[in-house]
C-alpha cells in the first residue's frame, strides 16, 4: 500500500508511476522497455525495503534517483514537478548539483581507473 501525502492509503499502481515517467520523458529517446524496467526495479526495491506500506515520497525519490542515471534531462523534468521547483533558480541549482556530482552509471566502467 502507498501512503499518500494526505495520509490516505491506496494500492501501488505501476501504471500510475509509468504514466508519470512517460510524461517526464516526453520526446526523449528512451525506449519504452527501459521505462517499464525502471518502474519494475523501483517496485522490486520497495518490496525489499518496506514491509507492507510505503510513503509516496519514497517512490518518487526512487524514481528520481534512477532517472538521474538514465537521462539527466528527464531527471530535471521529473524533479521540477516532484520537488516542486518554484523558479529558474531552483532548476539552475539542481543542474549545478548534477554537474558537480554526476551520477554513477553502473553499466559504464571508469575510464581512468587502474586495472
């Protein structure tokens, strides 16, 4: 069950998470199967981490974290809604944070590490 911000409880809905993700993706070149896989990963991690109930905020944070590694533009789009950015300064600050600490993408090896 998902605990919403107003305290109500609703069943977890993969479709709802996927629709939010698709809206953030817009016309970005992200295959549909990657979007579906991301939603499934989030659901699996939530099942492992939480017993029976999870706050909606935890779901949003999981999605945002995964989007950071998948596509920074989609992450900013999603974050602007999810974190309720109020102005360009909020977006600029988040972009600066990302530039200072780029996400680690697990499928890529560090080109400068010693063998």
